[in-house]
C-alpha cells in the first residue's frame, strides 16, 4: 500500500489552503475544471430536462455531453459555442430578463447564482471542454512546478502546495515547532496523541533525521494499522453485529484483524484486493487468505420472522455488488438495480452480470441470530494449532502401534464359522391374544412367550 507523505505536516496551513477553494477562487486559476466547477451546476439545474433521461428531455437539447451541448438545434441556435460565451444560447437563456425565456424556469424553484453564471461563461470562453468522471481518467504523473520559495521544498509534494499558495496569493505559514510537529504526525499516523515520554524524546533529539526516525517508529507501531483499518472497515461496512432484527453479536473479528495486519505489513494493494474478493479461490489458499474474504460477509443479515428467503438473498447479493463497486471502482452502481445508470456508464445488464458472481454464495437467508452463521471455518490460535498437530502426531503413532500388534496375531476362522451377514428379521409384538377377527398367516411361525422366560410389555404373554 502507499505510505503517506508527511512533509506538509510541518506547515499545517498548506493543507487547509488546498481545501478552501470556492467558486470565486476557481476564477483565479488559468482554467475552470469541468468536474469540480461546471458539472455540479449543470447537474443541479439543467440535467433533469436536458440530460441523460430521454423521456424527460426538453427541446431536444442535451447538456450532459459535449456533442449535445455544441450541436445545432432545430431553432438554429447552439447552446455552447466553444470559445465564445457571447453568442452561446446557454448564456443567453440563463441571463434572459424575460422570465418566460429564463433558464432554469422559475417554476422549478431553481436559480443560478451570479458567480455560477460567471463560471459558465468563463468555461465556455475557455473552450467548453467536458471531462469524464474522475474514476475513468487514467492518473498521470505531473511535472512538479517551479516555486518562489525553493528553500521550503523538502519533497515534490511541497512544490505543488507552494505553487497553489502562490497562485492564491498566500504566503506559507511559519514552520511548526517540534512539539506541535510530533503531535501532528502521531495523530495522523496512529489516531492517538503522543505520550509525554515520546514528546520529551523527540524534543531532546537534535540530530539530523530525528523527524524521519519518529515517522519510522510510528509506521512500525501496531497502532498505525489499527488507525488506517478504521477507514477501510467503514468502507467495507464491517460490524460486530448482524445489523438487522435483534442485531445480535456476530463473530467477524478475524477479518478485522486481517485488515489491521495487512496495513501493518504494508501489503501491496493488488494483493490486498485479490485476497478480499477471492482469497478462497486462490490455488492452495492459506487460512489467512480465506479469512480475507470476510469482506464479502460484512453485509447486514437478518433472521426476522416473516422474511422471504429469496428476497433476503437477493438483498444480500445487491449489497455485495454495490459495496464492491463503491470500494474498488470509485463509483456507485446502485441505480442500475432498476435501470441503466443515468450518470455513470453502468447498464442494468452489467449490474446483474456482476450480481451473478455473488448470487451463488452457499449461505442461508436467515442468520438464525447466531454468532457465527455458516459457512464458517475454524480458526485455532497458534497455540491451539500446535497442540492439535501434537495430538494428531500422537494418534498416528498409536495407530501404528495397534497395526503392528494386530499383525503379530495369527488368526483363522474356526471350522463351520460363517462370515456371511445375517439377513433381516421381522418381529411382531402382540399382547396375550390376536386382535378380534385377526387370522394368523400360514407362512409365519407364531410363538407366544410368557413373562417367565421373556420380557412382556403388557399383559402376561
């Protein structure tokens, strides 16, 4: 997994300035970002009537794609004329004084803020470019920018932060003192404050590399994996109870511990992914790899009376599809349960193709309010595992001794002995006399016995 870069912690206001962008601050940048600045405006105000849904689309105008936005309409107008907002129909309609022409229509209750109108104009003047959802844009390694404060650069991340500050007309804050720094980095890596002894040790260490050694110590702490695992387990919808009905306790904690250990040993993300989705399908899967698939058992379950098994199993599978796509694909697929997704390129057919992978899980619909509803595996501790192996070795030795002793015996069947298995026999128990009107079978041998020589259940014979 990727370890965090921590140089920016020394100058804490850097991160704050990056997160404090607004519509107005975006205007100071050389370009307007479609996904950050424009798509939310169009989505909130325009897409209902000029978007993905063909049945709802008005005036044959589609603004969710660039092809639709720049196309010539039946009226001859063009909603977006790249590079020229003055003649773009979109700008004309959103700034119209006539309420019957104004977009969005007043009846919708939606209005564009002045800064949003300016953003749209600025975007069109820059070319009106559209961008795909961020999850579908391949990451690229950017060239670190040149900055005015070269003396503050400790790694390449600092360059990007400093460049943004300069672009915003801000000066970097003074470097944090050592006591503040050790508190920040400890909270960031472990979620816990440093102990007084850890603070004293860091303040007393004036040698070069003191900060790096503190970081290495924190990364090696078990608390590091526990801290980062909290975020992953939230995404995986982990819980120590079933989540529905009585919400009884369930024993899924070995998966939680596996996630913590994966972070602590810095497991590569590709392997982290494979083992959680299909660890049990790997050749000669280890016990740990099978435990990792607990990701697929983190869904809520129920044993509520009146539940329909087939309906519950479908709900489990839908939950697994939605969670898997959210965690690993960076988008939602839940809309495609009922129809093709209107925002992301996911069809209903594709949803149920993925659904099929999870629909064959060998589990009961009702969890029985049990702490460990099947399918389950035994997870002995290392000590128990060693004890079990020792007992198995002892049993193997005893079996060998028994086999050796039996081999010493010279046994032969006595004359006339038969080893053929006895056939089935049928016995009919009747108390004292045959029932009235009953006739004994001619083929059967009837023999009554008395209490003197045989047990009699009722009566005397």
